């Protein structure tokens, strides 16, 4: 049970030193000369679930009574949270979360950088408990990022990190509410453009515009849907040449300007069919450019070394022959201009957004668009792309799929069409189809 004490008053004693009792049977009270008028008047004393005595003071008695009812109910329900637990700052807890969670090293670094640049300056020094009760303080983070010109999608990503920190605080019983999930915290709406895939002519033109050593990258990206890092980490030993299958089990990542081997995004290995056209391109590529054996750390900079033969390499460079992402991007950007996908701009004009829009991932989009427009199932395409959830694939490519009404007409017409030369029989008489 909890009790409310009046800190400004004390029990009065008589001349004989005994406590006085009033006519109503209750103790007679008087002002405490040491405390009267100082500090908060009403104090709630209670036992927490560990039988430790706790207390909290209030200026108004009504607030003390409300807290008394709440804390008694929380202790009985098992939902009690120590009011002092939320005194850890957001930055301290966030750093603990980043270090303790099972994250890919590059993801850990990116999360730290995003929070340091955009969140800590606003709420890093604020206590978690206070932030959970003042969602408007968290909304200030969103407003600051908007004023800095960050894209809505990027703001959403950063606020997902923030929400994760508060979710951990709830699990650790430091707070009871995640302010990011309240109606007060509103994220800017993203006006996402529909994806417009390249044409087959653009894909083929890019293959011809790249230097010979890298031309087969286009066939791998457009024919297997690999991500850039997966293409750079792809080798002949990842192919079952007899079965005609490919195992996507490795990518090259950049950590602190150095290269490492790692599992594909989401740490998911996948297997997919090898189209004959891609097989022939890779076979020809190997005849002209012998696969290079490359050794890199696995997953982290101090990880155990792993060795693999790679289709694409840059012999003699500082990375043991592995292709560095920035280098291939420079080559790719030059090819975009040569083909005319990105216009050649005058000196000083910015075109970075065009390079990002038409990066090597456009080959991956082409792969998905070809399959979906031809009616391949979203589940199969998601698996070949390495998406953990088909809804991700659907969200990006739904507009490329055949329209349901026309597809329905085609399927039903095909199913009910009588083979040529077949005479009407009992099975085709009126009423046979219902």
C-alpha cells in the first residue's frame, strides 16, 4: 500500500511531550518550523515490487492522490516502472543499443552516424523518461531534419532508428510509452515517383559503353537481379554449370574505406536459375579475363580472411584486385553520359541525383520488370531478388504487373476455348458450364 504524507506539517505534542489526539480521534497537526513552505508539500511513500521503499513528492495533493492510485495499480498488475529508471539520456541509451544489438558492422556505423548528425544535437542530452512523456520534444527532431532539407524517406529511416531506441527502453522497463508511435510525432509524406525501368536498348547500350573488363556486369545485373556488391563479389565457383543455377552467397562491402567479404543484404543466401544467355556471356568473359583470386576479411575488418575467385577485378590495385565501389561508379557514370541516359552537363552543374537515379541498381529493376510484366509470380521474383518479404517487391513493382481485368479475360477465354474441329457434344451443351 502507498501512503501520502504532508511534509509541511507534523504531529503536535503536549506539555508532557505526548502526541495530542483531537476530538475526532485523529492526531493534532501543526506547522513544521523546519519544513513549512519549503519544497513540494505532498509526498507519496510506497513499496516497489522488490519491497524497496520509494517516494515521490508533489506540489498539489490531488496529484499525489492520483499518483498513489496509479502506482498501487501498477504494482498489482506487474506493470510498474521505476520513475528513476528513465533518467538515462537518449544518447547514452542509443549508443548502448547500437553496440549491443546484433547488427552488421556497416549498419552499426551508419546508424551511429545518422543519430550523431541529426538526432543527438536536438535530444541527445534529454532523459529518456522525459522524452517519453513529451512527444513534442521528439517531433522537434523531425522539424529540424525538415529544415535541413533531408528527404522524407531519409527522415523516416532515421526516425525508425529513434523508435528502436525507445522500444528497447520499454523492453528494459525504463519507460512505458514509445513517443515515436504517438499521434504527436508526424513524419513528412514522401512523394515517391513510380519506377520507370530502362528499355532493353538502354541496357544493351550500357553493356557496350563499359570497358571490356566490366561489360559482363550488365548481363549479371539484368539477367540475375544482383545488387552491386553482389556483382562485385560474384565468381565462377558460385555457379553450378551443369544444373544451370547460381548461388548468391557473397558481396563486397566497404567499411572505413576498406573492403570485406560479407553475406548478401539481410544475411540471406539465395539460389536462382542461370539463364543460358547470361551463362554464355560469363563463359566468354572468362575466356578473355581470367577470374582473379582475392582474399579479404570476412564481415569485419579484423574478421578471418576468406578467399574467392571473382569474375570482375582490377589487378594490381590497393585492394588485392577487388573492385572498389567508388571506382566502378565513376566508370558507370561516364557510360551513362556516353549512352545519353544522363545528359552531359556544363561545368559546375549538379547531376548527382541523376547518377543515383540511374545507378547500377537499374539493372536489378530491369530484371524484375521483365519478369513481372510477363506474369511471373511476385513470390518467385521476391526470392530471386533476395527480398525477405514479397510485400517489398510488390510495393516497388506493383505498377509493372499485368492488369488483372485483361489477364482475367485472357485466362478464362483460354480455358473455355473449344479445340479446333471438336464437334458439340453433351459436355458442351447448354447448361454444361455454370
